[in-house]
C-alpha cells in the first residue's frame, strides 16, 4: 500500500519573493501587536488599520503555507493571478494605514511609552508596505508575458482602480438631490463593479467563457471608463464646492475635506484608467515580434 508523502517546497521561503513575504508577515504582526498593546484603536480609522494588518498577516501566512506544502494547485483558481492581485492590494492597504494611523493617533510631542509603541508600529507598517511593494515588483510579468493577466501592468492597475474606488465610497457624503454629484457616484459605482468583476473572473479562470474577444473588450471598457471618469473629474468639484466656502473650523469629518479627498482620488483613478488604456492598447494592437 502506497502512502502519500507531503511535499515541502523550501524555495517558497528561500526565494526573493518568499523572503519578502516573510518580512511582510513579521512586520504586519509587529504592527498590530504593538497597536493592540496600546488599547487605542477603537475609532473607525484605527479599526481599519488593525483590520488591514491582521488581514494581510493572515492571508500572507496562508499563501506561504500553501506554497511551502505545494497545496495551491488543488485550489480552483489561478494562483499567480491571486497572489499578484493580493500583493498589490496589500501594498495599497498597508500604505493607506501607514499614513492614516500616525496622522490620527500620534500627537506631538511624542514622549509617552504608548506613543513610542505607536511610532514603532508605524515604522513597521511602512517597512511592511515596502515588503509588499518588493513582492509586486518581483512578481510583475515581464514585457510580452500575459500568462498571468493580474501580474501585468493593466492587471495591477485594475486592483489599484478598484481600491481607489473603495476609498472614494468611504468619503462620499451629501450627494443626494444633486444630479451632477449623483452622476459622479454612478460613475464610481459602475466602474468599480466592472473592474471588480474582471478581477474575480480572472482569478476564477472564468474569462475564457466570455463569448467575445476579451482583449479588445478590455480596451473598449478602459476607454469608456476613462470618458466617464473625465466627466466626474469636472463635475464633482464643480457641484461640491460651487457657492460653498470652507468652514472654519474644519475638523477630520468636515465635508470640505471629504469632498476634496474625493476630488483627488477621482483624478488618481482618471490617470490610472488612462495608463491602463495605453498599456492595454499596446498589448492588443502592437504585438511584439
């Protein structure tokens, strides 16, 4: 009787990608442990930061274990697309937390023991972001390689676009009753849904079932999304700030700051869709010999 022997792939830990993931696991664990020891993370921003570090720690550890034991081929998904999308998402989430946490919880002067732990947690979070950024760079597809779509520049941009849309949703406030702002919210929602579906279908290996040329469809979608975001870039600040001055004082939850944040995030996504369109067009219509 033949007994199954578990295969251990040590390269999952000793390769450059594996080392970057190990650093991400340790640093994210250090960040949420130090913040948890302070007991100050109850506000919405603190809860988001704690969720980010815990989520990235858990998923990265799971990825390491699945690759170490070589169990990932048993999963009904595209592993390379999943790991590429997650590393990009983790880099964006940890970067946001590295900015939000110190600006919300660390005050000057920083002299107490609790503040010191918060500062060390912020440093660990910044280093964790660098670890995920290195992983994104190491796993990014080489020019001409489209075997893993989400590891290409257009694929990574899809994750960026969806994440920025989520940040926009978190800042939306007082837009009902204004047709211009309602159109902008519709733009954010429609583009987010389609971008998220592209990511999910790619990871789930479902794109092959779409009865149309996928590459050309993506180019057309990027073009339409670019036009829609172009209108939102003009209409959102026009309807948000016209005839309204900045209140004084304007705290963290001030409508002015939220609308200004949505304005900048809309511009970021506009640029992302523009770059996405350029790269997608080159991949489809300009073939390498």
